[in-house]
C-alpha cells in the first residue's frame, strides 16, 4: 500500500500523479505501460478535483494506492483520493452527464469512468469524501 498526503494545490496534484507512477514502477507496472498511463490520468484527474473542488484551506488531500490480489483475475489496482469537503460531492457514476461541446469543464470524471474498471464516491469519517477507482490488472 502507498499512502501520501499532498497540499490541496495544483503543485500537490502534479506531485501525486508523479509519485503514483513511480510507485507503480516499484510494483512492477512499468512507466509508459497501459496500466501506468491509465492510472496516471486517473490520479491526475482525481487529485486535480481534490485540489480544486475539494479544497478546504489548511487541509491536505490524501492519495492511497493498493495493489489487491485477485482470485479469478490477476488482481486490482485501487486508487483512492480523499479530501475533507463534503458539500462538493461529485456525481455518482450513474449520474455523469456529458457537458455541451462548448463547455470548458466537466469532462474529468468521464475520463475516469472510461479508464477505470469501476469507480464510486464514498463518505469519509469523520468528514469528507473518498473517490475510489479500480483498474483490473491483466
């Protein structure tokens, strides 16, 4: 398991993406591979959302990566990004809406949905939320 807290800033989001890819390489999922590239985009989007929409002054966001063994399949890579804002909940996976073509925002979670095998939004005790995405390893 890899867990790290980052400042809720664009710089923190970039560092989260960078360290996630480095950790995957340590786990044998090489930089530039399909899993690494997909997870880099997922972490980048979720970390940017945490730094932008989930930001609470003076509070960090947390990245957690878990490589879970599989029973019938090779395994799962779980990405969790947690922040302390509860009133800025993203839509549930079933509630995603494609924005109009001229919109300049609103596509990030569509990228997560396209790359992750599954994703969800969970409550976080005592405060906040966790956005969890899983990628099936093949």
